[in-house]
C-alpha cells in the first residue's frame, strides 16, 4: 500500500522516501537487511491469529514489504509483490489470470524466455497462446475472442524496441473485461507508468535499472487495483515465489539513485544513438527516442524520457566472421546478458529466427548495446576501432 504521507509529492521525492520507516528502526535511514526463514511467535494464540503480520520468511519480511511499498508507489499501483527474478514475476502474473482453455494475446517482441514459458508450460496446460504484432493498437480488438483472458504487452519490446500503444490496447481490454499485463522494465516505472494508462498489472525485472549494478536478481508484480490483488497473492504463495534479503536490499538501494542514473543513461543513450546513426556500417538504430524510429510518436506521447538501451542493425553483407571480429575487438562493450547496470554491454539478437508477426524484414546482424556510465568519448573511440575491423 502506498505511503499516504507522500501522496502529494512528485515522483523523485517519493523515490527518496518510499518504503522507508526510520522510526521503526531506531532512526536508521535504510530498512535493515533482513534475512529470515523462521519467524517466532510469542504464543500459540499469536500463531493461530490470522492478523499476525509476518509468518515465514518466504511469505514476506519487513524488507520485502519495504521494497514492495516502494515499487507500488513508483508504479502508482495498489500493492506490489516481489519475486526472485523478473521472469518469475511474469510467469506468476500470467498464471494468476489464466486457466486451461483460455486465450492469451502475447506480444510478438516479448522477452525471449517469456515466449518460451508460453510455448512450453502454458501450451502444455491448455492455454491458447497467440502472438500478436506490436504495431496493433485498438486493432487488437479483432484478435480478442470470448475466451481471451489476458493481453500481455512489453513496450518497447525486447531487442527491437517497438513502442506499443498501451492506452489504446488497455481501452479495448477494459471494454472486453480482459486483464492487461505490461512488462515495464525498459521504463523502470520512471519513464512510463502503465497503470495510469489503464493497465491492470505491471511487472518489472528489477534486475535491470532498479538494481542498476549488475548484482541483483529481482522481480516485482505491481497490482493496479484491489480486486486483482488476491489472485496474484495466492498464486505467488502457491508457487513459493519470493526474493532473497540481499537482492531486496540491493533493489531498494538502487531505487534511491534511479532518477539520477536514468537521466544520465538517457542523455548518453541519445548521444550514442545519434552517433551510431551516422556510421556507414549501421543500417539503422533501434531506439525509440530517435525521431526516425517508426514508433517515435507514441514514445513521445507516453514516455517522459529514454534509457541507454538500443540495438543496431548492421548493413547487409557483413557475414558472421566480420560481426565476430567487430564484437571481439570491443574493449568497453563486453558480451553479456542483462542491462540497466552501470557498465556498457553488447549482446547479439536474432529476431529473424522467431519474429513472425510480422516477420523480421532486416537482413543485417542485430546487436544490442547497453550504454553504461563510461565517458561517451571513450565509448565512441572503442566502437570506432571495432567498426574498422568489420
Ligand atoms: C531481463 C528481462 C526480464 C527478465 O528478468 P530477470 O530478472 O532476468 O528474470 C523480463 N523482461 C525484460 C524486458 C527483461 O529485459
């Protein structure tokens, strides 16, 4: 539940105060790192009292509560539930609202392992999974069936960064009583707040910008309204979903400097995107803040800024060996998964392998770049010497 004392404050102020209760910890600024499995009861009556606040580490601690309060406040939701990873937050959110025979509309540019979860577990349990074109706005209506239970969005989508018309899709879903789930990891709750645009459930991989230091595995499910809370609470308890104390602590610490890091990431991201756009080796830069990006208008309408994540599509004709020479020559962009940390990274993408709605049209290699907090002159010089190896 959000902290009413700060309801009137702006987001940056909320982020400083969210989830903190120094008065409960001898004035200590940060909620202490709590590591707990067993929690003791003073009496049998207390054990049997349904009102007892904390029962077992897996089911919640003062630290998970602090992180959840902060995330609910950041996303403007009713309550939040933390989990050990972004992916477990997503699978638990989907399982909370789907049953055998239901139809799921899953966006075609969703994070790869989410696609895998749909194709493996959900299909096995009899969910009718349909991948849809991220360019669909209110046109999603034509895909909604009487059995449609959930519309899942991720905006901008993984690796290719198409921005979805979330408000238009949520408007259709609301009319049809379909639950909407949005993966808001790219915006980190700061650049875009889907619940304000009609979304029911928002999930984030707090592993990325919220954690921000490449050392946390953490996820969160933010529930927009009270009616949707209990199904998610029950599912996460049934599945044993929980986050470790260390990771919750890392997530809360990351939140305090999130605005600062996002501002810098957005500035450096834009500078690098413009620079990359001018390179003769690059066919296009997939970064929604660029005016040339196909869904720039929606991004501009709904988002308050950008981050440091983008992909480049190399010109056709650079074979796998050339691309390897380029990637291996980089010194400041080591190859690695994840993003949102302080350090730059490179990761190859393969949308041509799985994108079907619509099929991926570009022939050139797609490489995702996470722009970290290094000096952009150094990043450009490093890319420059590696491009010469192509
Ligand atoms: C990384 C990522 C996830 C999964 O998060 P984990 O914390 O790694 O499980 C989900 N969605 C998006 C968009 C991601 O980038």
